[in-house]
């Protein structure tokens, strides 16, 4: 009789302990997510870059992927068979640019939100490819997700994005009497345009672009909407 009374009590106590551990883990992950955004903007400010704002759809994509890695113990930018951009799009983010940092940490002792934040952010700062994402001057938004299935190993995902609506327009007018060849380079890709005399070419860009004539005499870096002209003086910004 004692056994039948104590057994459900044991189950009840176990359930309470599991619920408490889950609540503590959720509290830590929520605080780390917020702290990562703050630390990111502090780091960008130190490097004279504008802050990135939190985006709900990027945050949703980051959270889902962090939870996936925590539950499956699969790790990598394509751990679920998709790219970061595909995950962002699945969460409704209409992107121009998507970048992603990921990390995981297994703790052998006690864990705090501060210690996790330090490990994740400093690890990214110390890694050149991740640092490049933190300091990308063409991203405007971010979303962070942190998850753990056991309260021991934590996975962090930070997405950076520039929405499709923020693509900028570049217009180039050939005011000279000679045909001109224009080369536009951005994000390791190159486009070449033939401009007849008095011709105009218009393009949209998500990344900073280097615009130059084929002769290579003038080069202009554009990061926002710009109107450029080619005249007798060469390539220049329209006045």
C-alpha cells in the first residue's frame, strides 16, 4: 500500500523538477538572446557602424534552427538540409541579404546568461568569417535564437539581414559621344554593361558595389542610391 501511494508522489516530484529545469533554461536562453543583440550593437558602435534592429521573422527563423540543432544534435549551417536564406524565407522574411553565425557550448559546471553570451559573442568576434558578419555594413536587421534540450549544451544562431525593400538603385548615364563599358562588382560577382552614347543603365543592388569604366581610370564605391554620369571628365557622381 505504501508503494502505491509513494509512486505517484515520486512521479509528481520528478515532473515538478523537470518543469523547474525547463523554466530555468528558458529564462537563460531568453536573456542570452537579448544580450547577444545588445553586444552586437555595442561592437558595431565601437567600429563606427550603425546598429542593427531586431526583426521578428529573422528571430523566428533563428529560434527554430537553434531548437532543431539542440533536439537533433546536428550542427552546421545546413544541418536541416536548408541554407540560412531558405530558413529566413520560410519564416516570411523577404530578403535582399542573409548572413548567419552559429555556435554551441557544452557546460561541465554551472551556466549563466552572462557566461554564455561572452562565449558566443567573443567566439564570433575572434573568428574572421563570423566577425565579418558582425561588422557587415550592408546588413540592417538581426534575429537571435538560443536553445538547449538538456540544460547542458546550448546552441546559438544569429541571423543578419537586409530586407528586399532596402535594395538600392544605381543609375549610370553616358553623356559622352563614345560608347562606354561599365563594370559593376559586388559580393564577389561582376556585371558588365555596354552603354551607347547618351545611353542609361539602371540596376538594383543589395551589397556595396564598385563601379568602374573598362579603362579602369575611375572607380566609385556606392553603398546607397546613386546617380553616376560619364562625360568628358570620366566617371563621376551626378551633381
